[in-house]
């Protein structure tokens, strides 16, 4: 079982920001900005490359709700999902990074 599935199952602790039946948002363990939250579907989906249009449709208002709860919706944030090895994906469970709380710098170098 992947580490994010273990978080969903409660086997690994997390600092939850927001949760519903389908999704959970929690603080990243190694924050890359002042606010760094991870949003995942509770069902295991490997990455954006495999996700259904229905899950993407449902996760959109959830992510928007998370940004309101974090109080970053007005000042802005960066929303990222990494896909596969060239995308820099380390955890093989679809997740969106919300980076906020400061001006986020360049994350990609050639
Ligand atoms: P990615 O490189 O896109 O796969 O990002 C994986 C993210 O998951 C990284 O930012 C990690 O810091 C984060 N992460 C890994 N394990 C945990 C954990 N147990 N709790 C919270 N965040 C985690
Ligand atoms: Zn998983």
C-alpha cells in the first residue's frame, strides 16, 4: 500500500486541513513554502495520467474550499501535480500541491 493510502487509512499520522468522503487535504511533511498542503483522492489513483474526468470535476471545488480554509484564495497560490519520473513524482498516488503564503519562486530548472 502506498504512503498516501496509509494516511487515508490512518496508519500514518497527518495534519489534516480539510476532509470529505472523497478527498483529504493535509500539510506536507517537508514544506517547500510557508504554506504547503497536499490534496489527494482517498481512492488510490496513480497520477493525473490515470484520473477520471469525474474525480477531476469533484476535486476542483474541494481544492478551492481548501484554499479558502487556508485563507490563501485572495493572495494566490501555486497548484501543481507531478506526473511520473520526468515530472518529479515521488509518491505514486495522485496529489496536488498547494504552495502559498509567500511569493513562490521558480521550481523548475533545465
Ligand atoms: P511528489 O514529489 O510530487 O510525489 O511529492 C510528494 C510530496 O509528499 C513531497 O512534497 C513530500 O514532502 C510529501 N510527503 C511524503 N510523505 C509524506 C507524509 N507522510 N506526510 C505528508 N507529506 C508527505
Ligand atoms: Zn495510494
